[in-house]
């Protein structure tokens, strides 16, 4: 959709990345790191000072103690983190439960490792909450892992404490591993608490938690992420990391360390920053015929176009680019069987003027 948006000169609310600049201090620090000689390979598991920063972060936010030496790995973005986490634990014919719709890299990664993705639909009628009874029914002796994503892309839903307790109950009598994609961990709204697996000792002991500095610092192109996992999983996933990426980019790691020394409370500001964008876009979209879904976290907003058209969502998105000059993502792209609920995903990590202009264009439909 980004390519189509560029070709048509359309406003791109499709792909999940900001169109505003990152914090100026941060970019300066990256330049300084390069000038100061941080240009050679970092240790394969990441700069020790960045791993320590992640340890402090998970202690402060989730009360979880992680050893930077044996439990934290810096990766080339959350994408690599997900790849090595899933590759480390998935063997041929292992089943891995996915909650659909879901981010599109999970299933191919599982398949590359010879595993079988087992999709369980989120309940569209109930704002995409998890049907844990259904999850329970899909679990068997071959189930190796379950992938969580909270706050959730594409729906903007978040898992609650009740969800985490339901998961703990399901995992009581088996060895199922949790791969928890928490790249939007700091983007939660209306006073909602982010339920990291690391808050729950029973889950933390069997989970690989994945974060992304790209999302947290508005620098998706820096591709710097992390995995927090118990030592046995970390040993395994580091084998995949060292044979693929070996080490992620050194100057960005150094700049991130220096930035948090300068702005230790950066993450606290993200809620209000993105909530203001969510609300601005929602207000502006009232002039359109689209119907919103509630958003509790992430920087994505779902809209139904069922009241406007019954076209397949992919066709509708193509038409939106051509006729309105706005690009969105058809939600069927997040289902393996391409389930079409007549929903579009818009990314509101965009400049306010861009969001207002997009809503204005969409009101013509
Ligand atoms: C749910 C989810 N997981 C992982 C990623 C990838 O993160 P990164 O850019 O750090 O690789 C994204 C990016 O859009 C995402 O939305």
C-alpha cells in the first residue's frame, strides 16, 4: 500500500511509521556516536549499557528482574527478535497458536522453521477480545508456543489482567512457551495499564518478551529491538541471532543509551502524545461515513466501511488511494485465509495536519 500511495501521491495512513521527525536530541546523539567512533561491531548480544538499560526498564515498569548477561538480547528490530525467538523454539511439525488478525511476520517465520501456524480468531463482535475457551480447544500435545501481541496491531485492543489470568490457567499443565510481542508497550490510552507477560512471574518464566526502540523513539528505520527471556531460551535464540545478524547497528545502540540518560522519562510522554493524535483523528473522521472501533493502545485505528460499500477490502483500499488520495491497509491482510470483515486499518502516527487532511478527503466518499 505504501508503494501504491507513493505512486498515486496519496496520503499514507497505511504503513505503521511516523511521518514526523524523531526527537532532535536523539538524532544528534546518533551523529555524535558515529563521530565518537562507535562504528565497529557491537557485542553480539548488544552493548552492555543498552542491555542494562532494558533491565532497568523492565524492572521499573513491570517489576521484573532480568540479568542483562543471560536474559537480554539486542536485535535488529522486533522483526528479528520475533524471528529468532520463534526459530529458537519451533521444530518441524510443532504447532504455534496465533490470534488472528495478527501481524504478518509470525506465520511465515513459524513455517520457515517447519512449524504449523494454528490461527484462532479474535472475537470481532467483542472488539477483538480473545476467546480463551477457543484457544484451549486448539491446544494439544503438539502445541509448542502461543504468540501474543498487546497492544495489538491491527486492532488497537489490549489484553487485560483477566486475559493474563486466563492464559496462566490454560498453561498450568503443559510446557507451552509464550512469545509476547509488546512493541507498543508504552502506547496505551485512557489510563489503561499495559499487561506485559513480565508482570506475571508464572508467565515470565516461560515467555520471550519483545520490544522495539523503533516504535518507542519514533525511529522505525533504526531497526533496534530487544528480547527479554529466561537464560535457556536466550542461549538458543542467540544462536540464531549470531548466525543471521550477529550484532545490531552500534551507533544507534549507543545513541539510545545516551538519549535515555538525557530523557529518562521519554516513555511516559508517549501515552498523551498518541492519545491526542487518536482523539484528533477520531473527531475529524466524524465527518465521514466510516464507523470506528474502540482503540485502547498502539497507533492504529480500525474503521468499518460496511455502511459505504460491500466491495472486498482490498478493492476498496485500491479505490480509496485512487479516488480519495488516502492509503489504508485492508484488514484481510492480517488473516491467513484473508477473512474480510469490511475493515480498514489507519495509522495515526502522522502529523496532525496530515490526519485532518486525510479525514477531509475521506468525507467525500
Ligand atoms: C506488532 C508488531 N510487531 C513487530 C513489529 C516490527 O517492529 P520493528 O520495526 O522493531 O522490527 C511491528 C511493526 O510494525 C509491529 O506492528
